[in-house]
């Protein structure tokens, strides 16, 4: 088995050396690393141009494509059956990570679209702990929308995912119109059409640092409009399949509206700006998948900003599966 590793990068000179070194250290594995630089100006391109390993292919984009446009480009160049995504600021956790990925694929049936690795149980969030408890090893399409609605973007960081290379084209590519939430939309879109797997095997170390997108791209609620469109699709699908509107709206208000209102109020205390709260009210607060008006604010207060009741509401929803 030969595995492709795709690495979209942009201004990653502080981290990318370690990421590439972790690939070069892999033993007993046949791989190709495809790197696409999205217009870096911090020395990343100069570093990439010095790489001489024939297993590494470097592409320098003439203009910025965005993370998901860059991923689409990389997948258009992949020639292997399976691909692992490895972001520029992450790295393989051991020198046999590729072996572990390949071993996992060898025991899967042909219908599995992608595998979410690194699904550990060490989380402080009660909702995330519930996710680890209730998610089956294989998620079938009929259940996938509900799991994504309740637990959000289950794959999390892109580096957690290995996939059949063909599914990116087969299921319509990553949506470049969703620059902050294109991965959530893509995995949920694929999940409602093909089964996917959960694996606790650790293959990648995902870094947390001040420069990562999750800290820098949603300062004023830029993510929320895109998140709301994905949740609305999930909600509409679940209603059509017979799930209770009230249960879905109750959970949507608790888990999404209340949580982001609380985050917005905390930001307002630091920045003196209510922009995030206003965006939350304008996008999530008016959506079909949540309660409106006084009911929404009452639930916000009673749940202490979404801190209470999420797990019991999630269990209520999951019983309808």
C-alpha cells in the first residue's frame, strides 16, 4: 500500500520543518508527500525549494486559494487510493504512524469513506466525553446527520483524517465559499452518503498555538454565518427523517446559540465591543434550528450560558435515533 500525504501550507515557516521531518522519519512505509504553498511570504517557499527528496512534490501557487481551495488542488494531484491530511503545524506522533494508518485501512471494507483517528477520551467537556461513549466504530449514513448536529465537526482538526482519495471529487470537493467551516460541511456531506470510521489510534500530534486558525479567524463572529448554514442543513434533514423539531430546537439553542452568546459577552468584557453578540443574535439566534425571542433568552439564563443541560438534551436527542 502506498499512502499520499497532503500538506496545504501558508506562512508556516515556524512549524513546517517539524511536520516534514516527521514524515521523513517514517519507517517501513511507502509514501508520497504533496505540499502546496498558498503564497507564503515568511520564508516558507525558500525552505520548500531546498527540499530534494524525490518522494516530496512541491507546488507553489501563484495566488492564494484559501485552505479549502488549496486542499482541492492537492487532491487533484493525488494518485494513490488513500490519503492522510497533515497540516503544516502538526506532525506524526511516532515513526510508525503511516504503518498504523495503513493497517487500519487494510481491515476496512470498500465502502468506508474516511477514518477519524486520534479519537481519545481525555477531554474535560462532558459533551465530548459523551461523544466518545456513544459514537460507534462505524457511523452509518442514516445516523450521521444526528451525530454531526449533536457533536459538531467530529473529525476536528484536518490532520485527524485519512480518507479514500476519490471521495473528494466523488462528493463534490471542499466548498471554498466556506473558508472557515468547509471541513465541517464536507465531512457531514460525505457522512450522509457513505459510512465512516472512528479510531482511537493516535497517529498525529495536533498542535495548539496562538497562530492557528481557530484562534485567529473568528474574532468577530466570521465563522457563525457559515456554521449556521451547515446546522440548518442538518436540522432540515433530521426533521424530514422524523426527528422532533422541539428537541432539535431546544438543543440548538442550548449548544449553539447560548454558547456563542456567552462567548460574545465574555469577549465584550475584554474588548468593550458587542459585535460578537450581535452577530450571534443575527445569525444563530434567528435560525430555524433554535428557539426565538424570550424563550431563547430564558433558556440562556437558566442554562448559565449553555453550561447546563447540554448533555441531558443530547441524550434525549440520541434516544430518537
